[in-house]
């Protein structure tokens, strides 16, 4: 693998190692909230955090940031683990954590803050708290409960924990500064009451710590050295530091912010992905059109292509929108080097070779991958009745059409040169039902005459000795680059042709042994992947990952 490019985070780490700031150690974490499936934006954070740990011989914890029991589920936890592993990263024995593992310690730290006079129980309603908080242009107002005694706060907090109050009746707040220009510092709530079971801790707790309070302490407890997050947390950093400073914790991780990934022609917020999934605009979180890791996987993206993409986009502090074409280029480049080649006819048209003996079969040998002879060869049966793509024949072609046409010759790749002699048509509709050809027996692939000049080369299959398959042609989910900014609701811009299903397609018989998630380049058509869920040995289902060339470029 290539050496990683320098970026501002690597620069900070190099400096910290030079000055021995964290005793030369590097510890990072990937902290998803298990309230949805991971997407390509998360992959950027995964590659960064796990990548840095590998590069600097450190640790990257896999931490579920599970402080909100109302939105979190085990299904999401399992999908996240699977996706991180699939991307090629391993947190290692003992490094799987949950914020909820720290609930006892977080509670003790909250008691300590109360004892330090740095936290208080506030009895304002949620609406009042919001109103007292002020705005960007208007400072906040102190809560009337701000000066409760330490004893009273300890007693009330204990009662909160014991379930003696209703949700919303009391909260625990940090006592910082209601006049701060930074709204996050205006006595933020650090604990709230939620009478709800938690997927890890069950009914042990009815108070749950808030994200900002939890995150810095979880980082500290794990000995994280560099706590990497996205730019919107820049304004939360003073709170991150305040909690650790007030508690005089034994170590103090450094929060570092980077720009989140955004991609055109898709949406990435969990709220929108959730809406698309729950309202069946797509078929579940693993729909091949979604930018989720499991969707990309099912579509035929490879871990190597996604890691390459994350390295190419780099890590910066300025928000930019990345072109979907770059992601597609990464998967094309990877699959071009690795995917075996095969023939598939998507929309068949019968081609009959009038002078080819009935019942005869020749097996045309072709490499699985010319660059990797070790992969061996495939044997494509050649028979009197073949199929070709409907679009590879035109009865009245425009100038410059070099595929099959009346009286024209074309090369059947790895087969023979054939000449069109007649056409069978439906007498009422005029639809072309079959094309009749003659073949030139001297032009079999590899024979001296096979190289004689013929302009067009097309792919083909035996009509009888090929396998029926279902082909799912996937394309971009939205037909505008910026679905959020294109006017109306983002869902108005869903691409109605993002999935086209073909049920008459066929592939080479050697694909009978294809396994779920195998990749192929179907010559002239694109890269395809055997569907992970719906494909069966008796009825293959293949998903188009990407076409061979970018058809969206202007
Ligand atoms: P959302 O706001 O859609 O819920 P999130 O950022 O809250 O997303 P988390 O599950 O908390 O989602 O994210 C886990 C980690 O992945 C965080 O550290 C976050 O910074 C990072 N991350 C999430 N989205 C992106 C993105 N688009 N680009 C880079 N990193 C991201
Ligand atoms: Mg979130
Ligand atoms: Mg988050």
C-alpha cells in the first residue's frame, strides 16, 4: 500500500510524539451512535481513526455512543460491527466499548461536580430552559435553581436516579456561564430523566448522561490521546475541556475537528436515510442505491475501493462536496484489476447462423482476466442459435454504426466473424424477432483469418447453453447533484430510473458456480456483483455496481 499523505492531524500527532505529550502513545476511537446504519461518511472517520492507530502502532477503540435509549437498537449495533470489519479494520480483543459501560463512573463524576459546586439540579421545564438559554445575539438568564446548596443538589440528584421524578421534571446542569457568547457553555444539561430500558443496561438507570458530558469522560477513561470528530463540534470543545479541567482528570485527550464528507447525488444525514428506509422509498438499509456501507457492499463496492476513496479525499478543515464520480472511479479502478471478465446479454435478440451445423457445440476459450493468467480460462459454448444484445443490431442504422446490420459483418468476440443475411420480423408489429447470419469458418478466434478487418466487435451467448439471470441495473438515487438545494423536498428529486430490473438476461454457463458477492466485469456492460441476499444457485441475481465509463459527466 501507498504511504499515507500528510495532513494536519498527522502533523499534530507527529508533534505530540516529538514532544512526548501523551508519552508517545496514540489512542483513537470510532464512536458511532447505534441509531442507524453506517454510511460512506462514517467510512471516512473509520479509515482515519483505525488508520492512524495502525500507522502509529496505537489502539483504536470501537465505542458505541449509546446514551440515548429511545433511538438505539441492537440491530444497528450488529450492523455497525459487521461494516467496520468488512472495511478491513479490527479493534482487537478488549477494545469494544460502550458509553453505557461507563454509566457508574459518569454518575460518580456528576456527584463530584455537584460537590465541587460545579453542577446543580434545575427544576425548570424543558421549554423554560430553552427560553432562559438566550440566543446567538442575546445572552442567557440564570436559572432560579442555580444557587441550590450542594446538599440539596446531592439529595435531588439521588432522587432523580431513584426514579422519584417524572421525565422533564428535573435535569442536572453544569454550572458554567449563562452569559457566555458560546451557547454550549450556558449551563448545559448533563443528565436527564428517561424512564426507558436501555439495550445494554436494561432498567438499571432512569437518568441518562448527555452526549457532550459523556464523550469527553469516555475518551478520558479509555486514555484516548486524539479525539477526532467533525467540524460542528468545534463549538463544543470548550465544554469538553471544561468538564475534564474541573474534574482534574488524570489525562486530557485533545479534541481535533475535521470536515465531514458530503457527496453529491445522494443524502447522508441519518434522519433522511431513515426516512427513505422507513417509508419504503428504497428496500431497507442495505439497498444498493444508498450510500450506506451495507448498501455499497451489496452494490458491489469493495473495501479496497472505499479505503482508496477515503485516502484520496484527504482530511481537511474546510467543507467541500465530493463528486460521486470519484467514488465510482475508485471502484472501477479496483475492479478493473481484480474482476474476472464474462459475457452477459442483458436484452437478448436471437441470432441464427444458417450455415452452422445444428447440434454442434464449440467451446470458445477466453481468459477470466488477461492480466492474471493464473485465474485460468472460461469456456463459452458456441452453437447455431445465439443471442446478442438488441441494441447491437439495427435494421436501418445511422452512419457510423459498426455493429450488426443487414449485409454487414461483425466479429463475435472470441468466436467467428458473421454476416447478416436476413431478418425475421413479426408480420403485424414489424418487430425484429431474429437475425439470420452466415459465419466464416476461417475466422475462428486465434486462426489467421480471425484478424481480418471488421469494424464492430460484439458479445454473444449460446441461446441454449447459457444461464438465465436477473439483472438489477442500479444508478444514482437522485437525478440532481444537490437534492437538498434543488428546490422542493429532497425526495422530489429521486431518480425514477435508479433501479431497472431485467428478467430475460443470460450469462455464460461457467457462472453456475458464482457465489454471493463475487464480482465480474461483463464485457462492454459494466461491473456486476452477485447479490448477497436474493441470488440462488438456480437463479442468479446480479447487481450492476457501475458502468464501464462515467455516463453522468457533462
Ligand atoms: P447524524 O448527524 O446523521 O446522526 P452523526 O455524526 O451523529 O450523524 P454518529 O453515529 O455519531 O453520526 O457518527 C460516528 C462518527 O462518525 C462520528 O465521530 C462522526 O464525526 C463521524 N461521521 C459521521 N458522519 C460523517 C461524515 N459525513 N463525514 C465524516 N465523518 C462522519
Ligand atoms: Mg447523530
Ligand atoms: Mg453523533
